[in-house]
C-alpha cells in the first residue's frame, strides 16, 4: 500500500479491525487448543500436566470416540449426496421463468434463516409417538381403512388404533436407532436446501441462453439439455456446494443436542457432540482439544480429496 512512494498507513487501519478479530477469535483459540491438546487438563480438579501425544493415543483407544467417528461418517455419506442432488433438482425447477415461482423460492429458503433450535423442536413434535404429525396421520389412516373394511363386511367399526401395514401409529422415531439417524439426515436436507438451492440457481441463471438454443436446434430435449449443457457448466458450482456441504455435515451439533442427545444407544453420537460432552460435561478440555484437532484433520482430508477428484473431473471435461 503505497502513495507517492511512501507507505499509506490508512490501508492498514482499514484492515486492522478484521485482523484483530481473526487474531483474537480464530488464530489464538486454534493455537491455544493445540497447547491444551498436549496436556491432561481438567477444568475443576488437577493442574494441567504435559502428556505430549497421550491424549491422541487415548482417544483412538476409546471405543466411544471411534463410534462417534463412525456415526459422523455415516451421516456425511447419507446427507451430502442427497442434499446436493435434491438442491440441484429444486434449483432447476425454481430457476424457470414461471408465474409465482418467487413464492416457492422464498418458501424453500425460510428454514435457512430460521433457528436450528426452533426447527429441531418442530421436528420433535412431528415425530412424537401417537400425537406427532406423522404418527397421527398414520393412525387416522389406519382407522379410516378399518372403518371401510367394517362397512364392507357389514360389521361394527373397530375401536382403538388399527394397524396398517403392520404399524399402528405409535412409533417413537427418535428412540429407534435407525430412524433417529434418518431423522437427522432428513432435517439436514430441509435446513440446507435453501442456501444450496440459491447457489445452484445462480449458477444455472449464469449459463448463456444461446447454448440452450443451440442444443434445441440440434434436437436435444429438456433432459438432454440439462445433462449435456447445464450439468457440465455447473461443475465449479457443484464443487463449491459439495465441499461446503461436507464441512457443515462434519460439524453437526444442534439437532443432535436438541433431538437425540447422542442416543439411542449412541447411534447419533457424532464427533462434535462427543467433543461437547468431553469439554462441558466431563470438563476434560485437554482431551476435547485433541478431539477438535482430529475433527479438523478429518474435514481437511475429505475436503482436499473432494477438490482433487472434482477438479480432475473439471480438467477432463474442459479437455
């Protein structure tokens, strides 16, 4: 930053607040967490004691932490591809120039600007046994089918819940291991739909119309135009969405804290929630710091792998 051969210090003054913010709330906490990760550090009991890599050795011998890594990877593998594909499909629909499409764009984006705590509470209500929306609808459906069967047979209507397809509408989804993780994945699709949709829609609208016109002249149908024009030109946008969605998936916390508390039977105990319990329930901040660095390494490795694979694909497509 020079003006008339001399340094212009006003430029440094402009960037000073942002630099100070990053130094205090980003760089220093990262360095201090690295320092804590090398110590056996309990907030309320003993004085910090240097253990070197002892925390890292201990954490990988802990079956509960390995289970948290496994749950996190399952969540990432399930939520990221589904989230990207659904968002791309919705973006392709709402990018059309149709009357009233702005309402649907707003509707899909509303969860993104809502509190995850509030959304989690809504999902808990939807999944409640018997009185939850899903169970209530299924219960009423079973009762209606039972009344129709009784009317057809000329008998009196049955009383109480009626099973339909072997299910009577009383399932507690969040208490079932398989369904609890499925509920978290579904919630992530709902919350993340809006931001991903907006990014994809911006990418679609930046594609020149002349390319679609040329494809139509060549006889390409709507699906062929999407496959051979839209998808290749959306590759950089897709790379960005995939990487950011993966990073967010590794950092899953609020829905787990609000809905499952890591249960049932630790099937939703993901890494970030495990770190929270280690730091603020057991007060083992040294171990929690070491786990945080492991989570950071996992995110870095997966993101670098995605960049490498998808950029190679971009290079081959361009060639």
